[in-house]
C-alpha cells in the first residue's frame, strides 16, 4: 500500500474538521464573494446582466452555519471511513 492512497481521504478529514470547528470562516468567505459579485452587477446598471442580478438578489447565501457544519461532519465521516477501509485491506 502506498501513502498516496491516503492523501485524498486525509484531506477530507482535515477539511471536514475545519468545517466542523470553524464554520463561520466558510460562511464569511461565501458572503464576501456574494457581496463582491452583487456590487459588480449593480455597478453596471439594471439592464446589464439582468438575470444574474435578479438571481443574486433572490438567493442570498445562508446566514446560518449549520449547513457548513453538516457538510463538515459528512466529509469527516467519509474521510475517516475511507482511511479505515484502506488501512484494513
């Protein structure tokens, strides 16, 4: 068995733990990206990129961190399961 088989599952575990322990960081990064895109679209005016502007205004990013925590739990569990499976075979 090579160590390369454990790289991707280890990354899943690391990112899963990051999302579980610090979900606000991911939420804030998504919010900053959203605000940047919204400002760029409104600066060009209502007529340019109308559909994208309408979509951005209709679907803002979630305000809670529960989605990031749930995704982190899933990534952590998946990575841990894959590592355990590869270590036993």
